[in-house]
């Protein structure tokens, strides 16, 4: 799933999203270029997603 779709799905459920990127030198600039590799619930209303630009 790409990052845009993941964000839309979580926002529809009123859940915040934090992003961890491992291969983006300047962070996530264009969300549609990134795929979600893993997701971890931080609490009831926040999820941290690990993303990668070139695949997991």
C-alpha cells in the first residue's frame, strides 16, 4: 500500500500518522513515491508507519 492510501485510510478512522523513513535523505517529500513497509500502533489514536521509496 502506498503512503497516500495509508494516510487516507487512517484519517477516515480519525487516527494520526507518524512516518519513519529509512531511505529518504530529505524525508518524505512526495508521499505517492513511498510504500508502507510496517505499521506499529503507538496508542489508540496514533500509528507509526515505516516507509521506503524503493520497496521494503
